[in-house]
C-alpha cells in the first residue's frame, strides 16, 4: 500500500478519512480510492518523461470509474480505451479526443466509427483484417484513420500466463516477420494514415529485461520503416509496469524511464505509454466486514461479506493481496485464518493461512492494492449487488459509484408472455 493508507489513532485511514467512518456511512463491502495516491503515481510517471515529447494514456481497463478517470484527465492524462464503452467514459471524464488511443484485438466497425467520429489520436491495429475494416469504415466516412501497427515482438514478459501478451503464440499484435508487408499495404489504403507503431507485452512485469528487449526491437523497426519511406512519428510502448503486491520489487519508474530512453536513443518520435495498474493499483482498498468466524475441523475461517464476485483476482490469477484489520491490532498475538467469501465455490477464497490478530464477527478488514482490475472486474454472480466505490480527497469523501440496487437488478429481466401470470398453474397440472 502507499502512504495514502495509514493508521491514525488506531484506525486505518485513506488520506484524512477513517475507513471505519466510511463503512458506517455507506455500508460494506466498498472500494475506497485515494485521489492523492493516483495523483502522485501519475505525476511520477509523467514527470519521468517530461524531458521529451510524450503522452501518458491511462489504460481505463484497470479502473474505468468516471471520477477516477476525471482525476487523471485533470492532471493531463490521455486515455487508452479498448471498447466503445471506455471511449465514452474517457470523453465524459473530459479526456480530449486527441489524447485517446483505441487498442484491442477485436474492434468492431461500430467501435471504429465511434472513434473516428470522436476524432481520437490513434487506432492501434493488430491484424490485416482489422486494418482492412478500419480502411473501409474511414473511407466510407471520407476520412483517414490515424493508425499505429501493434507489433508482437515475441518476447516473454515473465509474468502470469493469463496476462502475457507478447509471445508469438499469443493472439496479440502483428508478427514481427509480417510488419513490413502490412505497413506496405497500409500505405496503399486511402482510409489509413500510418503514423506509428505500438507494443504491449504483458501486465504486472517486475523486471526491465523483457521491456528492454521489446523496446529495442521496436526502435530498430521504427527506424527501418522510416528509412523505407513511412512517415512514422509516434511510438507506443503500452503499459505493464508492475506494483508490489507482496514481496515483488518492481522496477522504479526512474529506472524504467532511463531504460526507455536508452532503447530509443535519438529516435525522433513522440513516446506514448499506456499504464493502468501502476497509476491506480496502489490507490485502492476493498473494505469488508467479517460475517462469521468459523472453526472448521482443520482451519479457522473468516467468512466475509465480500466475495469472488467483488474481487476475482485471487482465484483467477492466484493473486496475493495483503489483508489488514481496519482497527489496528493492540496485541502482538496472531492466528492463521483462511479468508473466504460466502459464495458456494472453494475458489471463493481471498487468502489461506494468513496471520491476523484475533478477529470477531463485525470486524472490518481492508483488502489492499485493489485499485486496479478489481471493481471493474466485479460481477453480480449469486445476485450479489456490486460494491459501491468511494473517492477520498484530503478530508472529503464521496460515493462515486452507488451500490447496485435489487429493484434495478430484478427489472433487467423480462418475462415472456406465456410466463407472465404469477398465479399460473404448474404445467401438466390437471
Ligand atoms: N495496454 C494494453 C494494450 C493492454 O492490454 C493493457 C493491459 C494495458 C495497456 C495496461 O496494462 P497495465 O499497465 O495495467 O499492466 N486483469 C489482469 C490484468 C490484465 C491486463 C490487460 N492488459 C489483472 O488483474 O492482473
């Protein structure tokens, strides 16, 4: 966690706001984000590249909450979007269209039209069929689509296999060996304006070497394509820089920046970055209450009021999240708990055998480093309501997404005519 989350008078605070106070006001579970933590993460990253033409496009997939995106937009961030929905959030948050990059391996023609309509900075195109579709959509509108080719550099990011994207066997990007041919075809297309290259090799990287390998390949390719007549001026290095969830030691932003500058040398290109997790991951916690302390035959369980539908990372990626009591432990004694949700799946487990001070029903816990890929990956599985999101700034807090509402959840379903009568007799009844 960051300095934004600290104990004050024995209670965990987000900046100046007590999480126990927020829990009393909005109920549990809830996500809580710190504006200050987001701001310092953005400023550290953007500041590291302020000495050369660059643009930091926040990857909305990490957390598309409107208030959070607006916080970043006000700092000057651009946006990396992967769907029309994210495009709409970015625009509504006030990100200027000329700072929006549209990524993703499966953009539909409707999404391309929405991007062109908005006048975005660039489409990162990942295949020849996608390039042809973009050309069709742009030509039909009488415009040229600003385009970068996303390259698959065939580099192993050495991260969890489910979030590795830069190996030749992954679905992402255009194979290194075919780029020259695809660039040649792009140059012939009336609806395409080829302006750059893009790469993204994976997420939660904790070493610089894979980045360096990919970026050096990209810089060489960029120079080569330029030498053969392509007027490229933008180089997008994607996101992927990891954070410390447990004992990882991810590269410092300054070291990452130094490596990038070394890899591109004197190349005359505007650098674009798409960090997601790095900007918001450490800026959030999930606050949850213990419903029961259950003594099992072999384990002692804490059964929480949050579940895998609120936070799927532990079960999906075997991800580690620190879990701490909101009221600071007064005694040194700890016990080992399996910390689980109420859903009927053994995978609904946040942590196993975690040492915590003695806990009782009603106690509050904070699940740490859940600003990224947490609330945005939540679902209403088991007809559980989505947890609300709270944004803190100094002494202020505001609910920036309300808890979902049972009436609204129920009203989404429709009954066909033959099932409408509530008092219909069971079928087959005499
Ligand atoms: N750019 C592209 C093209 C991406 O695919 C991604 C993430 C990013 C940027 C941002 O990467 P970041 O800086 O956040 O690492 N749900 C997973 C992470 C999925 C990442 C997908 N792509 C998790 O919870 O770990």
